[in-house]
């Protein structure tokens, strides 16, 4: 609730202020990504805690979740930024209108552009989580 409230306060200070619909679609995209990442982090923690390699004994899913969160907020953030930049390049090269103009949901295909952007973001999160899982598994 606090995070959503802070985003709304930030919206009130925007110049020029986005339409509520556009702001809501941006916030929803962020919220869906956060929920998806949380679920993937829980799955990764459960899988790693049940399938340990070597002599390491740490069956606490919460500890694995915490380690995954720390890795995600450092390495994961870096990887997501790299993949977003790569997506921008590919979208511009291939003229993918819905992906090359992130945050633009106007016109008759505005909702479709939002859906494409959400799906692209979830794909990026999935790739990042797989890379983090491999990193945690090999560590």
C-alpha cells in the first residue's frame, strides 16, 4: 500500500502529468512484474532447498529466498537493464512499434501495446531468474 501511495504522490508531482489511464497501466506493469518475480523467487528457493548439490546443507527456503533476493537486487537488476537495452535495440531495428515506445499506450492499439510490453517484461524477468538460478546452483 505504501509503495502504491508513493507512486501516486510521485504522479501528482509530474510535469506534465500523465493521464490516469497511462499512469495506471505503467503501475500495473510494474506490479505484475513484482508479483511474478516474487513467485519465481519462491519457486527457486523451494527447488534449491530440496535439490542441494555437494555437501552443502541448507534446507531453509527462507534463507535461499533471502539470498536470491540479494542476488536479484544486484546482479538481477544489472541483467534486466542489459536485456531491456537489448530489447530496445531489437525493437527499433525491426520496427516493433509496441515495444520500441515503452510506456506509450495511446491510439486504437494502446492496450495491445501495453500487453506486448508486459509480456516482454515478464520474459526478461524469466530469463534473469533462470540466470540467477544457475548462478545460485553453481555457487
